[in-house]
C-alpha cells in the first residue's frame, strides 16, 4: 500500500493487492486465449470458456483507488474493473478520525478505517500489515489534519 502525494491539494492511496489480482487475471486471460483453439474445434465447451475468459478480463482491469482532494474536501473511494463496482465520497467534515485496528483473530491482520462523526466506521483498507497501515494513516492524518486512533494500544 502506498500513499502518494500528487500535488499540494491531491493525494491517493493505492493498495498493492490489485497488482496481484491484475497479474493473475492476465494469466487466466492468456490461458483462455490458448484454449480458444480447443473451443473452435469443439473439444472444450463454450460456456465454461466464456466464464473463465470473463473472469480473467475482469481481474486484469481491476482497480481500487482512494483519492484525497483538499479542494473539494472529500475522500473519493473507487473500485472498478470493466465497470464501476463501488464509488463513494466522504466529506472531511464527516470524519472524526483515522483508525488503525487489529482484527479479532489475527495478530498480523490490521485494517484502516475512518471513524465518522455519527459513530459509523468506513473501511478504507480491510487487510494489511501493522507498519504499512500505520505509515499510511500517519501520512493521511497529516494531509487532512485529523487525529489517529490506534485501538490495539489500549
């Protein structure tokens, strides 16, 4: 996961997990292209081949990005593949703080979420290592001027 400051007014967080999904998707798509000749000859059924090819195509173009914009005072979360899967926007005024939290059963499993004014939680990154999430949380906190809460240090 990487926090990148694009300008003084914009930054983005991009998890590294999408790179692995893109690579696996490209590999599946490559294998399905090789199987195309078997489908044309009638040796491999068309419907499973189409499902596998669609899966590879969707994974190849998968993307998850968190964009922070100081001009509009919003955090924009977008997950997309061939089409937009999720698109949310959270105003800075609705954010109380940034939380790095340890999951219940994992000692190496942490998550990063926003604590909102109405006491809701909005998960930005569901799984990650403690050090990398703390680094991203510190950079995000200094960029939007919100406090950090670490629930595992109680």
